[in-house]
């Protein structure tokens, strides 16, 4: 079975993937829930750039053989960036609740950065930021306790890391590379996701040759935590269908 490497979002960490690691480890898949530099006790890297982050990921997966990268939100950015940089290490991509570009100079980007970093500038801690940000991220059919778990995870992120990760998002743009993806690819969207709307992910899917698109009804941007069973079923089906 192909090793699965789970890449978390900007407000996440390895614990965001607990339901996936438990499920797929039980099926026999080697699983790694990665902590991006600065998260979960992993040291920061300088400069905090896409190149440095991907180099760190490459060093983590280099000895495991080709892997399937499962990227949520920011993790989807890292998955796409990694594939563009070292495709020989990647057998499949799962891009969920994410986009192909952040739009670093657009109005959405300005509003996003202001909403995420503004509270820190006002002197609030990460627990307060999480309490303000996360309620808008869950869906109408979220699993009980998903929102509280997401808030706990986000509250534990060092403020310095969070600032750097939010800035990192604005540098990402791999729209021109979607048509060059040549491995099995699954794109997952949530009907209630306002951060990475399903219409956006559907357009991405149309540009990735041979990709599969799954929409989870009532799911918000918390995705794998919002609806772990539905997400796991979609991922398991994709892996089996493609012999991964």
C-alpha cells in the first residue's frame, strides 16, 4: 500500500488528521500526519518560504518511496507545490478544501490577512483568534465536537508561526500547473465551505487531467474534522480505484 502523508491547514496541525490516521492505519496504509515547520514542536525554517517548506517535506518523505499527499487548505498548497518541485516522489494527490492560488494582491487576500493577523496585532492570543475564526469554518452537518477540536488545535499554534504561515499563503500560485498533473488526483469540496467554495474546486478539477471530484454536502472548511466518515469513505474509494 502507498504511504499516505497528511498535510494540515494554516490553523491546524497533525492532530487534525487523527480520524484519518486511525482509519487508514487500520486498513494497512503507512500514515504520516506531518507538522509543517513551526507547528507541533517542529522547528521553524528561515526564510519561511514555499521552497524551504517543500524541502523540509521532501526530506521527510525521501526514504518512504512515492507517496500520496493529502493536503487540506494550506496543505493543499504545499501538496501542489511539492508535486511541481519533485513529482517523482508522488504517486497521487488529494487536494481538499483548497485552491490553486491564493491571490496575494487581491481584495480577498487583504481581507483574509486582516481577519487572521489583525486580532494578534490587537494583542489577542491564539486562543482568542481561534474562537473568532473557527465558528465560520464548520458546516451545517458537522460532527459533534469538531468545532471545539479545531479551536483547541488552532489555539496551540505559536503566534509567530501563524503569522509566517498566513504570509506564506499569499505567495502561492500554481494555476498554470494544474494541467501538468499526471498522477491520480482527487479534489474534495464542502458545500458549506466559504473559504474554498465548491465552485472554485470544481473549476480546478476540470483542469486536472483525469481527476475525480467529490462534494460533501453540509461540510464546511474544517473538512476532515467536520465529516471524518464521509471524507474517509471518499479517500478510501479513490485509493482503491487507482490501486494506491
